[in-house]
C-alpha cells in the first residue's frame, strides 16, 4: 500500500515529551470551559453528591485513559491507527470518523464559551447594551478571534501544541486560583454545601454518571496521540491519570460551586447559567476572569484539535498532520455558529453529549480488550496497512468488532430505559462491560475455529 509510510511509529528523537509535558497536557485538556460547564450542569444534584460522582467517574474513566496511553507509549502509534487491529485496516475508519466529529464538536463548544466571554469584554469596553444585535454581533467577533488564536496554537503541529500547553497551563493555574478565591469570598462555603436545587431541576444519579462518562471517555480515544511522544512509561500512564483527574476535579468543582453561588446570590437556579462567562458576569468577577476563559479555551482546544487532526489522517492516509489540523480548526469554526442561529447553548451541549456518549464506551471496551487481553500487548506494526495481512479480516473490516460495537450501543439505549439504571449507575459503564464480554468470547470462539 502507498499509505504504508504513514503507519510508522514515533522515533526516539520524536519522543521529546517529558513528565511535565504530559502532566501539563492533561491538566490543560480538562482545565477548560467545557469542564467548568459540566460542573455547572451536575450542580443539579447538590455539591456533595456531584463531587462524589465527579471523583468516582473521573477515576474510573482515567484508569482507562492510562491504559490507552500505555498503548501509544508501547507502540509509538496514534490513537485511531491503534484501532486497526481490533476494527480492521478499513474498519478503523468508523471510530476515526466518530473521533473527528466529537473533537471538532468539543473544540466548537469551548470556542463558543470563550466567544461569549469576549462578547462580555467587548460590551463592557465599548458600552454596548444587551440588544439582540449587539449580543449576536459580539459573539460572532468572539468566534472569529478565538478561531484565529486556535489556528496560531496548532500552526506547527505537535510542537506548538506542546509549547501552548507548557506556558498556557502556568497562566491557567495562576489566574484560576485567583478566580477560585473570589468565588468563595462571594458566598460562604457552608451555604454552598447545604444548598439543594428545586425538585424540578434535580437529575437522577445515573444521568449524572452518563454525562460525566461521555465527557471523560472522549479523552481516552485520544490518549495515544500524546503518549506516543514520550519515552517514559510513567509519564504516559500515571502522570496522564493524575493530570487529567486534577484538571477535571479542579475545574468542574469551580464550575459546580460557582453555579451554586450564582443560584444563591440570585435566589434562583438556572442550568443555562452554568457557562463560566455568565457566572463570571453575574458574580462581578470582571474582565480578568473572562481572559482566563479565553486562555483555557486555547489550551484545551490545542488538545481537541490535535486529536481530531490525528483521527483525520487515519481516514485520509496521504494527509499530513499539520494540514489536517488546519482543516479541523476551520470546520470547528463553522460548527461554532450552530448555537448562534439554531438552538440555545445548553440544548446544543446536551444533544452533543447524548450523541457521543453511546458510541464511545463500546469502542473503548473493544480496543482495550483487544490489546491487553486478546493480543497480550503485542501488535505487529508492519501489518497495520497490509492487504490480506493480520488485521485485514473481511475486506479490511473486523465484522466481530463492528457487531459487538452495535450490541454495545443497543445495550446503552436499552439500559437507559430502566429506571434502576437511570437512578443509580447509568448506562455507560454497564454497556462497556457487555461489549467487552461479547468481544472477548466472540474472539475466542473465532480463534478456536481457526485452530481446528
């Protein structure tokens, strides 16, 4: 195949990401607007339950992140390329398409939140009123400004992503620490702890688990895109796990307490107020808080766009990484305009989460079981692009993987109709377990037939 040159492991020289780089990358991935917004959404169960679920779901999800990161470290290959042994050389295009869509979607979400912050800054500086024209016009300017910043942040491929994370995360830590102090000074912490939303706003525990799982598992499907650039196993696994969890808990917790503080201040809880720009404005945090949101969008989207661009190169094998990054950034810019003209941001956000949540869990279950259990951590890189090779299966597609993926998605949909599941553990992780069992035993049956 002419594509073979693109199925090459990273060289020793390319493995230049240190423990600090990996730590900063994964803190930066989660220290962002989307994580803050997630924190605001899960405020619908109160502080104690939301915090507990945040830690539990984050820990489970990022153990899987560490495992997926190990795959990248061990093989030196990008995340979606690593789905070829499980889904087939051509079958891997399907999870790659899901990844391109989801990470472009996350980039668009972060961009829109940051654009909202820029619109607040513009209206404050220029003295604009809250007319629909000024609101819309200022958000459009914000989208354009953020998109230019994102193009700059990915202009040199993985090198610029590494540097934007190194410097961006320092600014994020300093500025958000200040912002955290201001929030806690505004409303006493004991009032935040005892606050509960009205019954009509409360969400069942399983729904919260699924929201958090959809958010966290997205990173698992991109883990190898970064870990393949490190030569340190602990940087790929333990450091990634810690960085992702710290970024998640810190920012979601700030979003959680800021949303509750806003509800207490206004004597009204509104999930639409969960975005950080609205909270910062209503708590009077000023322009500096808006700049924090702009910076965090840039650091997070460097990771989102890298993951989307990498997945795109697995679909179009002749496409190099840097032009792929430019393409997905421009598409993300267009998608950012959807909530401006079509629906509210909260509606768009929840629809997006529901759409991707059912696909990610089963996909992750399949490629992790394939690598760690079935293949015993041994992949043959020379077979990754071979017609009729070890990973070709049926016309390039592993029908078993596709079939069990469908079973996993249907399991997710079916489990979501059971009140016990909705009120307790959610559908995501049980659907993953069902998928893993089906794929494992299906593989054993097929292998035993081949050996007869």
